[in-house]
């Protein structure tokens, strides 16, 4: 019987080892490729993560810059509003550049309200805010200068007012002296009760029953200050019981004294006075009732000042 030897590989023959080696090589290549893929994927993932982190950092930086600029802008805007509210001159200064400031503020607000603003736009906003702050600083300096000028002008105005008031006081004092000096003075004053006879003759009397009227006579003394012209004189006669003799229907009335108070006058007369000359004056008072016995007083006034006085006594009636 012949020995079956065809399944037995010859010594040193590779036989079935060749397919196994080939498969191992393929597996190795696949494993290497897979490992490379994993490595690439890990690298790419890490790179993407880094990019995301960088983008997040950049976004945070932009957001932080925008917030900081918003705070600066708010502060500048508040300062501008405060200056306008506190100083009317500031408002007029700002109004001269209304359009420029309004455009600047609108652009800044537009950039800062945009959450997707770029670094370039934020840089523009920063530049505009700095310009706005510079304008505010210039306005502040202008106001300080104007306030300084105002203080100087106020001081000069107060000094001028003080001088004017002093001059006015001196002038008023001088005018008062002149006015006082121009007030006339009456002398040689007489209050004469007059009895009117049927034939028209006038006789002076001392009896109340016979008195038909009172005649006041006096002299206006020389006055070199009083200007020539009409002078209004008031005569006030007081009866024995202290009441003034005044009847409106007969021409009596009121006049103002130099202290502002009013006084009843019995009669008044306008006299054409000549500067520096002595002049005699006569005034009559005839009332619509009988004269009572007793002491009568007379006062004469010019420009609200009493310039003379006198009195007369009327006795009770009798034959003479």
C-alpha cells in the first residue's frame, strides 16, 4: 500500500503561510488607517474647539468693549444734560451745533445698540465718544470763562450802581435842599374879621356877631432861589372849637403835605411871584354861617410846607 504523502508539505516549503502573511499585512494597514483617522479626527476636534474658544473669547472681548463704551457714552451724555440744565448759556452754545451733536449721538447709539458690532465699528464709536467728551470739555471751559466775565461784569455793575445810587442820593439831597430853599416864607400875617356895611364899606371888627368875613393878609419874603412864576398858596383857618373852616361849595378842599398826609384848606390862591422880591398877598373867606366868638388860628402853606401862621380873637357881640 502506497503511503499518502500529498498533504504533507515538503521541508522548507512555504505552503499555506503565504495567505496568512498577506492577510496580516492588510489588517495592519487597516488598523494604521483607522488609527490615523482617529488621530485626525481628534486633531480636527481639538482645532475646532480651539477656534470656538477663540471666537467665544473674541465675542466676549467685543461685548466687554461695547459695554465699556456704553458706560462712557452714558456718562458723557449725562454730563452734557447736566450742563444744559444748570446753565442757560450752555443750552445756547449747544444749540449752535445741534445738528452735529445729534448726528454724533445717533451714530454712537446705533453702534452700541448693535450686538453684532465689529471691532472697527466699536473703534469708530470710541472715537466719536472722545470727540463728544472733548466738545463737553470745551463747553465747560467756555462756561467758566463766561461765568468769570459775568462775575467781573456783576462787580463792575454793582460798583456802577453803588456810584449811581450815591450820586442819586447826593442829587436828591441837593434837590431837597434846593426845594426847601425855594419854599416861600410868609411874614407879617394878620387875620382880620371884616364887617361889611350896607354902603359897601368894609370895617374891621373884633365882635363875632358883626364879622361877615375873614381877611388874611401877609407878605411873601424875598427869596433868591425860588424861580419866578405862579405859586399856589393854601390857607387853613381853624375855628375856636378846633374844627377847620372848610366848605367845599365855597372852594375849600384838601392838599398834600410834604410828609404825604392830607390836610383840609379853607381857601387857596395862585400868586405870580418874582424871584428875590417881597410881595403882599390878601385872601378873603366869607362863609355861609355865623362866626363864633373865640380864638381863630390861620396857617399858610406852600409846596406842602407851613410857611407862616397867625391868630385873631373874636369877642361876643355888642353894639360896637
